[in-house]
């Protein structure tokens, strides 16, 4: 009768075959089974169906799966990449020039601004780190000056006469900030402006003092307010 050995004392096999027998413990009794029987058990219980290779299903927009990239693409460490092969009829190593881009965008190959002014359309959900409003200097007012929206939203003028300022056509969303410098003791009036409190301001009558007048429009009227004697 052969002596029983501990499992750790048994020789190891180089490869397991389906007909090989295994020792198992069942209900406090030592029994034998085969690799085939264990494989069938796992297959029936959905744990292991086979020891062969597994093929991934095709990937979709909502399911993970295997992907085979097409021509012109490459994969490195799970990242898909591609080279631009043609822009506006160019081939090879492509450099995008400002003339290749139209609409609300422009590009440059150096640290130069090539974008044109945006005269229309809507710039939706844009992140603008710095916005600088356009300003212009009117110079001396004389006795009559017409303000314009096209020259900038911030305008400066020196009051060198009793002047009537004519407002531009009311445009919804438009605004003008007028920095008015007094040269002596002249007056200024503004046409078509609804003032805060219903009363037009009296311009500061001290030489070299500045009044800041802000006008905003809802498309029907111009509304005015002031900060004076700066």
C-alpha cells in the first residue's frame, strides 16, 4: 500500500491534460475528478467557458469593444492619431495660412494677429480673457457735435464752446461713454436722452474738470447718467 503524501510533496506537472485526475474534498470525503469535469462545471455556471482566446465585440458609441483603425490612422498606447494630409489643396507637411480660414476665425504662423473685425453673427459661449473697448478722441467740441457708434464705445471730447451733442440712432444694446473735459465754463446739451431723475445734468463749469456721461440704448431710447467733477 502506497503511503499518502502531502500536496506540497507531490511533483508538479508541466501541462494539464483533459484526462488528468484531480483530488477534491467533498462532504469530508476525498474523491477524484478530472480536468474535463471541472471545465464542464465552469461552463455550466458561466464562470469559464473555455481556455481559448476571447474575441472582443465590435465597439460602438455606447459599448466598449475592439477597434481596428482604418487607413491614415495610427494607434500608440491606446491613443488614435492622424496626420493632416490636405488643406485648401495643399499636400505633404501642411502649414495653415490666414487665407485658408474664413468666417469668425483666422490663423497665423507667427505671433501676429491676423483676425479681422467681427461685423456680424453671434459668438456663442466664447471665453474672452481680456476685452478692451474701442476708444476715440473727438477733439474740440465746437458748438455742435454728432456722436457716432462706429468710432468706439468710449469717446473723449474737450468742451470749447456751448455745444449741442446729437445722439446717434437708438440701437438695442449699444452704449457710449463720453469723457467730457471742460476748457472754461461752457455748457452742453444732448438731444433725445432720457436722464436719471428726469433732469439733464449741469456740466461742471470749472476748467480742466471732467464729467463722465454714460449712455445706453434699448433700441427705442437713449438713457443717460453722469459722474461729475473729476
